[in-house]
């Protein structure tokens, strides 16, 4: 193990090089190390579980990364990657469905999360992505790019694109029961194909989630818990064309996102709510998500409907119908991004583990012309998918 840790000490000194930006300088007198031989596109990309990499203790190896790259480590320590195993909603889901399949992506450094809790708590660690096989540090730099580093490097341009993320962000439900019955396999996550179908297909995942700053790409992995980002990409507009109805128009800001919202795991949803602004006022809600039916887990879960917001989609109108007794009362409306535990995100039940308020506003009782409340830029109008709720 000492040899492994010592090796990692030298390996991680070039982590700043890995995403093609300014790298850490080799020490005085450091040797130029040749690239690992092999054709481009032949090596492993990051993926579930421990890869075919060096032997040794992943906790100690990752500690070496943290010790050398303090600023990057601080970013990673507060990221969703680091919380992949310890997050409340994942732990709740794992208690309900204790599957090793799930631990493959959420605790990839642990052979068994129960037997190796410290390794599991790393979540998606530095070594998970940067050393997926062998002892060479994986880099997205082109082979001809200059480099000085005291260790071997494996360069592969795929590491700068969706292939680096696909192993844990695009996969089917586990099990072969559905295939045995001749039924089509269900995709549990579809983020990569959503990205490929969008107008932002030429922008890499890192281009949005790891923006360049301070000489390296951010390792905070910005995403759905970034309130400012969510409020920037979601456009919501509310109107009350008549006393008995309210309409929420929703879309994604053009060019702002390259996949559906929400994307990823099943425990995420967008809640759209209209509330009668009076004591005991009724709440009308709709959840935008992937909606499922059948038994929880594995091949028994089938997608019934997908009403998430998609990039390049025209504005969608969600219509909320009011009871006659509510027609003359003022309304309040809101749009929130929610992470839930206890059920798939598209369902009414489940405990909200975390939420971000994306947009909100008020619609006064009608006294003539229909009032209008807007948050964000005006959405594109067109043949959106209308939904009616009462």
C-alpha cells in the first residue's frame, strides 16, 4: 500500500492538466515523462465500480490528491459528486432497494459499501475519474500538446466529452427480467441521449458543469442545486385569462441547457403550483418528471409519461381550473425544483429532501383585463404541450 500511495503522490501533481487548461508546473529539474503508448479511444473511461487501476487504499490515494490540490479539493468536497453516496435521498432509496447496482456509481471506490464505509463515503472521488485504469493519469489534452509532469499520462480526447460521464449518467434499469419476457428494456437515465438530441450537442458536459475559472475547470460540478443557474435557465410566466383559470407558461431559455429538466435520477421533479390566496385556500399542483408505473425497481418499472421540460421546445402552457367559489379570489403561483425521497419524482407522495424556488408571483382577482406576472425573459410562444389541472 505504501508503494501505491507514494505513486499516487506523484500522479496527482498534474490534475490541473486533465481538462485541457493551465496545469501545475513540474518542480525544478522534473523530468518530461512520455505518454502512455496506445491508440486514442482504446482505454477505459470513468464508470461504475473500481476500475482496472492500481491496487491500494482508495481513501489514502484520494487523500494524496486532496493534499496536493487544496483549491480543487475544496471545490470537490462541496460537490454532488462527493455527496453521491451520503446524500439523504440516496440513502433513503438505498434502504428501500438495497442494490449493489446503485452503489456502483454512488460508491464506486468501495467493493462493498457496508464493508468499506470510508471508501463509500468518498462518493465519486478524484481517483474515480482521473485514474480509471492502470497507473497513468487520464487527460483530455491532445497528444501533441506540450507537457511536463513527473508521471505517466494517458491522453484521450473522449475524456473531454460525454464519454467521460456516460458510464454513470446513461444506463438501463438493472436485471434481465424484461428482456427474458421479450419486453423492451427501460432506460433509468437518459442524459447523454437528451444532450445528443439538443442544439447544444457540440458543447461538452464539462463546458456547462465544469466552467473554466482560476486556471482550471471548476470541480464544484454546478447543477440543480445552484439556485442562480436554475433561475437563469427556466422561464416562467403566469396569466389569468378568466376568473376560473390560471395558466403557467414554461420553457427553457434558448441555448442555456443541453438536456431535459430535470434529468438524471428518478428522485427529481419540477413542481408547478397555483394556490388560492385566502385562509384555507386550495393548492393545485403538477409535477413535471418521468412518471412510472409497475412494481418499484428493476424491469418492473415502466415509463408511463415524460412531461419534463426539454431544450429547444416551444413554451408549454399548464392550465389550472378553479372552482366557482375560488373564481373571485387572488392567486399565488410558484415553480420549484425538488429532490424527493420515498418515491419516484413524478408522483404526488414522497418526502422533499431539498428544493430550490425557481420562480413565483401573484395573480390578483380579475377586475377587468387579465393581469400578467413575468419572471425571466419572455418565453418563445408556439405549439407547446398544454396541460389542464383542476
